[in-house]
């Protein structure tokens, strides 16, 4: 009813159908191409390679800075001869061993920390002492304790992985909501089963971040350790390849070794960690 008491009749307005309008607008070709993430990253890499080649040609000193094309030829030559692949295989074999041992120790330490007060105090004390300590600084002690062998490298790799992963995992465990914790207790989950079925799935984004940080620390530590380890024992992996070619003034092979380090890091990031995130936390809606 209106204010004056007169009833207003209801009515409908018939709208013309929009049959001829497209439901979606087709983007121009250049916008569709630019939306491809891999293509944008490839363009950035191509631009960096172009800048590298121009700077090298302007400097005109292969000993200090070989060009991008010269480095590619050295890289292809290392692959063709099998020398570079052999050094990469040696490095990765040692890295995987140290990385896996570090993961197991970090899991045991964080499980103890979420289970007991003594474990929390232990984790807090050990991470405060050893996390700021560079892993490469322990190499002289490792060589003294374990000798000139693979065990020395594994020791420093475990140190580089353990504390970063333990801190990220424990922080993820602390961030698990009380609702999930209560649900796990209602199902009778305790101890290791509680950690496996409740804490790890809920804290998986933090755990994956810790795994990636631990991998980066371990990879850098291994290359740095091999520069010293290879120089003292006469053998080694990719770090020794870089060190040896630096001594022989093959700067293009030094850059080829550095490219191999970068490529392995990219492959692990996009083929391993990105795939793992895609089938877990992104599928579960825990990460954008």
C-alpha cells in the first residue's frame, strides 16, 4: 500500500533475449600468449642471456667472462663427453643420502617436540645453537672425524637440512587448529599415529616449505663443500668440476658447471616440489 492508501498494481517488463551476444570475449593473440607463465619466464631467461652475451662481447675477455654461446658450447661438450654427467651423478648420490637422513632426523625431533615438554626444550635449545652455524664451517671437523670420504659430506649435509626442516615442521604443527586436534583425540589417536594422521596433513604447507629450504641449503652446502673436499682428496662431484676448471683457467667450463647447478635446482623445484604441491596442498585447497 502506498502512503495515500491507493494500491499500486504490479507489472512486469519483458526484456528482449540476448541471443546474439557471445558469452565470453576472445582475447587478442598477444594477450593469450602472454598469459602463459612458462613463456614469460622463458622470455626473462632469453633477455638475461642476451644481456650476458652483449656484456661479454663488449668486455672481449674470455678469461674473465665467456659469452653465453661459448658457455653453451662448453656445457654441450661436457654432456657429450660424459664428464659433466658423471660429476652430477656423484653429487646427487651424496646429496640424496644426506637429505634423506636429515628428513628422518627432523621428523623424529619434531615428533618428540610435540609429544613431550622435554622434546620441546631439546628442539628449542638445539635449533638456537646450531641453526645459525654455517654447515660449511663444520667441514674441517667432519674431515677430522670421518676422514676423506663420503661420510664427511653427508655430515655437513645433514646439518644443513635438519634445523631448517625441523623449525618449519614444528611451526606448522603449532599452527594446527585445536578443532583438528580434538577430532584426532576423539578418534583415539595418540603419539605417532596422531602426528601421521592429523599434524602432518594439516601442517603440510609448512613442511613442504621446510623441504624446499632444506634442499636449497643442502645443494649450496654440497657444492661449497666439494670445492674443499675435492681439492683435498682429488675427487668429487660438480663442485670439484668447477674448482678444477678454475685452476686450469677454463672459465667457460666453470660457467658450464654453474649452469648445471642452476638447471638441477630448477628441475627439482618444478618437477618435484611443484608436482608434490599440486597433488596435495593445492588440490586440498590449502594453498592458492
